[in-house]
C-alpha cells in the first residue's frame, strides 16, 4: 500500500513510501517509465534546499535528484534517518 508520495513539478519523476517498508522511485526515461522498488535500508535519502536526493546502494539504477514543491513530514523524517 502507498503511505506517501511526492511528484516532481515537471511530472517526470516521483518518489513513494510503501507500506511494506520499501521505497519506490519512478521516472520518465525517453518514451517510457522506469521504476525501482527497494527496501528503505538500501537507499540513502536526503532533502536539501527544496530538492530530494535518493541514491541506491545498487549502483545499477541511477540516483534520483528532483525538485520538491514542499517536503511532507514523512519525507523529512525519512531523510533524517527515520524509517
């Protein structure tokens, strides 16, 4: 289940917290959409100056860097190390 999500202002990327302790990144890549779901422990998340940065432990999927219109409390908590 979806606990919370943020969508980039340009609608080309999204980040979500799922109910099973996992995180999801989705982004437009050309004419397609790419998505990755991973355990929260397998991703480093930071929010700085109105931008979200999510870096996977698995280097096979590029990091997500997206602008935020606002930072919801669940995302701020996650970026501070809360799960």
